[in-house]
C-alpha cells in the first residue's frame, strides 16, 4: 500500500461524498467527475491501463457530460425550498451504513485468506482486442445490440410528443 | 492488510456512499448519480480481483469490467431520458412529489 494509493483513495472518496451531499446539482455533477477520475487512477494503479482510459473516456467524457445536460434541460440546478434530502433520509442513511458494515466485516474477516501481492500482469491492448474478437465476440455483439437499442429507446422516451398523439 | 483487501474496502465505501445518495436525495438526477457510483464500485472490485487473481493473463475480470462499463453507459442514457420525459409531464424532478401511482 503506497502513498499514492492513499492519496487517490482520499480524492475519490472526497469526490463521491461531495457528489451526494452538495446542495447545487451542477456542483454534484462536477464532484462526480472528480470521483470518476479517482476511480480511473485506481484502475491505472491496478495495472489495468485499458480499463482506466476507457473509464476516463466513457465516464468523464460521456456520462458526466450527459448528467450536466440533463440538469440543464430540467433546470434543477437551483436548490428547492423544501430541502435536497428526502423525508426518509435517516432510514436511507442507516441502510447504507448497515451495507457498508456488512461488506467491511466480510472483507476484514477474509483478509488473511486473500492472495498477496503478485507480479504485475503484462496485458497489451492487442491482447484485449484479440480476446474481444475471439473468445468474447458473442458478448461484444450483444453489447453492440444493447447500445443500439438503448440509443433508440432513449431518443423515443425523451422525444417530444406530438400534440394530438396522446 | 493485503492490497486486495484495501481495494475491496475502498469499493465497499464507494458503494455505501452511492447507496446513501440514491436513498436520501430528492432529485431524480442525484439518484442516478448514486447508482453510477455503485456501478463504479462494482467495477473496481472486478478489476482488483482480476489483478490479484490466479490467472490475470486470461483477462476474464478485465472483460467483465469493460462490458459492465458499456452496460452502465446504456443505463445512464436511458435513465436520463426517462428523467427528462418525467420532467416534461410534471415540471419537476422531485421524487417525493412523484406519488401518482401510490396506493
């Protein structure tokens, strides 16, 4: 566990906490991209270069921008007078704390049995491409179909209805 | 503490933060942000297990994470489309006011 790991974890967790607690929705989306960048750095720290750069491209480049677009389109950046947290926030917080307690307990209990540090695997992008086109070609095609369906579905759901269509 | 346990704890913490956000916020877009954080925590688990697992050269965990990222992108697009569609009907993204189907 190096110093870099702790710095990246502090950045990621701070971004995630800010993303769910800030009052202005646009600030939440910006804090979310900080958390995504921290997770991408953790991927790079884990020698998963391809996944790290894919994370930067897809999450910071597409998903965060999409969220900002949705905030702008729904004009929900100004804080409502009734508060930003729902009526049952205490129960939600308790459930999240219970989930973290269970997960943390399970990890710490099995920590001595987990594998120790191993040599960094050398994985080139060429190998990933060969695997995607060879062994994983069927899941790749299914994901392509899913993305096409999601694209069409999102456009149809968000499309403006005609006046007489209802 | 082994490095793998450290990564698993970080992923558990991120998952809990995302769950807390999804369960406590009023705004539908903030609930989606919480869900995205939970998906990212799961991806971190997959990559960590791939890195410290017995056969990293088989690329199984890496592929799982890449496909998971693709599915999460599709989920975000459809989810935000739904939020915009609901906003057009009710002029609000407040989840507490969306109780038309409440029994």
